[in-house]
């Protein structure tokens, strides 16, 4: 007669697994209350910005900095922003820089991803090129602007070259770090199931390396944006259009601190917005799917 007994502990493990699955389902179905969202997500940055504006206004009101050519009042900067908006120029400044930054970042992504996978797979090439990538990542982006101007001239290609030189090392190193942290068991299991070569890279390596890869993408965007601003500030030319870096340089040339602060605030706002709208949600999604994010 066939035995229907199960191995000791099987029922307990099955019950534990079912309980964990149910708990995860409840957590996934539960929505954050609106009040909690307001107090945890929206209120802290609003309070921080309000305090910053209050300190800024206090420095002007109490004449801690009594020269308006050095520190304009927040209202003066607001008037400059409002004027640029009413004249239809504000969105043009933003779009000129954002379009360049995103295109340059996408080009860097297309180059850095296969480069990172190649270095992760070929130890000898990594030993030769890895230190160079790390050195390039620590090199200030502004250092590439003069040679890029000499090589390519004052054009958009020069700016894209500066972005690539700033972003590619960060993305490639992020992917390398993600690959290095893949448990060896995943690779062995993939080979056992026939996932080798490109199939193994697509189905095993890239998914397992996503946390480090996404961190590299986030840092790569920061380098892209900073590199672009450096290129626009140094290599300004009328035919290139007026981006945010060019706007900052125009304010400096005109000794107009309100315009300078306008450009700084726009550069900061765009950088934060791209991170909050694209990279932070992507990073949270990747970490949550792997059980690495305990709270959102």
C-alpha cells in the first residue's frame, strides 16, 4: 500500500509559505492613506523649501547681505521667471537643455550597457579597462569641454561628446557592481537550464544585476546633467540656442544676479524633477520586486 505520509516539516513549510504569500498580498492591496501620503511625502519638502525661502528673504530684509547685486530678493527672481514665462522663453530654455540631456543620456546608455556586460564577462579586458573607467568617473566633466570644442567645434555634437564622457563610466561601473553582486547560484542554475551566452545575459545576468544597474543609471543621469551644464556654460554660441547653462552665463556676463539665480533654480528643479519622475520610481519598483524595500 502506497504511503501517503509526507516528509517531516513539509506541512509546516507549506503553511509558512502560504502565510507569507497571503501577507504579501495584503500588503500589496493595502493603499497608503491620503493623510499619510501628505505628511510623509509632500509636507517635508514643502516645509524645507519654505524654510529656505524664509532664510533667503531674511538675509535680504535684515541686510545681512545688503548688496542686491550679490543676493537678489526672492521676489526679484520670481519677477524674472514670470517675465521669461510671459515672453514665451522659459519653456524654450528648459526644453533646449532637457532634450540635449536626455538624448545624450540615451546614447550613453546604449554604449555603457554592452560595455559593462563585456567587462563583466571578460576578466582580462576588465583588468585593463576597469581602472580607466573608474578614473574617468572621478574626472570633472568640465575638463572635457576644451578638448571637445577643439575636436568637434561649437556644436551639439561637442555637447553630446561631453555628456558621453561623463555618463558612460558611471553607468558601466553601476552595471559591473550589479553583476559582481549576483549570487553564483543564479548563474549555475541558469546554465543548468540552458541559459548560456546571450540568453543567459538577457534572462539571468541583467535581471539579477538590476539594483546596481539602476543605481548606475541614476548616477549616470546626474553626470549627464552636470556635464551638459558645464558644456553650455563654457562653450556658449548663438547658433546653439539658449539652454539653462547659457542662461546662467548670460546672467553672469550682464551682472544680473536675478537671472543667475533664475538659471540655478531651473537647473536644480529640472534635475530633481527628472529624478523624481523617472529614476526614483524605477529604483523603488526594482527594490520592491526583490523584497529589498520595506516601506515606500
